[in-house]
C-alpha cells in the first residue's frame, strides 16, 4: 500500500490535487472522518484526470464529485494562493506528529494517536521506543526511508521476472499477475501488489493445509533466492513483506496474495484499482442488480439476497455482465 498519493505534476490541476490530498490525509489520520476523506479523494481523482486548468470554483462545481465546499476551497486557493484550513492544520503540532507517524507501514491513525499521547511525536523519537511497536511496525521503521521511495516500473519488471522464474521452477502452472498502479501503467509505484493462482486451486475444493503450504513454500523459495528479505506478516493466503533486487536497489514493499482460480479475475480487477475506480464499478454493479467484491460478481435477486457467483473467465467478462464499457487498466484512474 502506498501511503500518499496526489497526482503527477504534469496535470494542469496538480496544485489543487496536492492540497486536496493533504486535506484527505488529515481527515483520514487525524479526524478519522472517512466520509470527508472519501469526498476529498474523489475530488482529487476527478481533477487529476481533467484535461484543462480549472479557473474557478464554479467551473469545478460542474464536475461530478465536486461539491460546494470543495468549490469554495478552490476559489480561496485561486484568490489567495493558500487555504486557511490547511494553515491551521499545519500550525497544530499534534496533527503534524500524527501525519508523520502514520507514514510508517503498520502505524494507523489509532496507533499514531496513542503514541502522540505518550509524547512520541516524530520518527526520530519513535526509533528510541521500538518496545511499543509490533514486528510489522519495527520493520516499517527500519526501512522507513526506502519504503517512501517510489519504485520505477523497470525495477518491478525485473522483480516480476525473478518471481516468475522461481514459481515456474516450483510448478509450471502457477500464474502470477502484478496489479496495483503497476498494472495501470504508472511509471512508478508505491509497492508491488502480486496475485498468484493455480488452476488446481479453486474455492470449492480448498484443501487448507495444501493451500497454507503453497504460499509458505513460495515465500521460502523467494527468500532462498535472495529476493524476499523481510516478512511483515504471513497468513494462509496473504504475505506482506519486503524484497530487494540487489545491493544497489532499495528495499521495496511486496504483497503477495494466493487466490483461488475461480476468483482470480475479480481479484485482479479489485487489486488493479484504482480505489476510486473500484468504487465506481461497485456502484455501477449495484445499479445493474449485482454485488461486486474482490472475490466474486453475484446477482442480487428480488429478495435482496445475493445469488451464486457468476462464472468469470476474464476481466472483460465482469464488465460484460454488468453492461459496463470495458476499460483498459491504464484508463482506470
Ligand atoms: N484498494 C482499494 N481500496 C483500498 C485499498 C486498495 O480498492 N482502500 C485496491 C485498489 C488499489 C489496489 O487495491 O489500486 C492496490 O492498493 P495500493 O494501496 O497498493 O494502491 P496502488 O497500487 O493503486 O498505488 P501505489 O502505487 O501507491 O501502491
Ligand atoms: Mn499494495
Ligand atoms: Mg500498490
């Protein structure tokens, strides 16, 4: 999971996206108001894909997903070059501390609040108090600088080929897809979101022990070849950890999920994102009488109870069932 995102600076509304992203982070981490967080994120995603420079709040207001309050902030920013709300947020040291601490993977808003209450207000301070941290958080802190660096596309390609080689040596039918921002074609990513499946591994015949060992064995093989260097957590279907291509490259966040074959495409769709696109897709599914999640697409009957999952053999199938024009990963901003 990449913790911060705004837009790239080639976008004509980049400065608006920046301050709205900052407000979104504030609502997520400090006030913990998930609705306001979503409203700001939605506005960022709309502005980030708007082709021309917005010159007034009124003009912004016409875009889907931008309401009165955000339009006013755009006007204030255009007129004064700043935002009073953001200035106030910046001048409060508790906010700054919470924002800093939540940059560590594994430290969420609640943990950050409790650390600040105990007087720990910076990364530097935190390094002296690792006794208060979980293993995940300690590793996050250890690689704090590396984990904030973006991963160039070409490096992910190299990592993908190492994983591929190890998987093929284990079992030729193992299939891997790297999703997230990488699959959406971005030049750089915050982390590496990897999905793995096998045709013999389906949700109706999940042999738990077999499944459990499958992911463990994969992680062990990736450790042995030197790629995987840290484990944050390892469950039967989800690995969170870190990898390093070689001495010259930073340590990178790597997630691997083992997915039943029949759920693979819903999962690929979900983990390709973006999160805003997923929201849009789920809303559209509901309008068409389906529920969509990371596992399955299911029709909702008149009783409101979801039926059996629809059989899916590709991402296109999901769009087709929902009567939604297909969007290539690069178009799912
Ligand atoms: N996702 C989602 N809702 C969330 C978190 C994630 O729908 N709250 C989905 C969509 C994301 C995907 O999972 O694209 C991967 O999550 P990441 O946090 O890794 O996001 P990205 O890969 O898109 O961006 P980054 O380059 O920052 O990793
Ligand atoms: Mn991720
Ligand atoms: Mg990602």
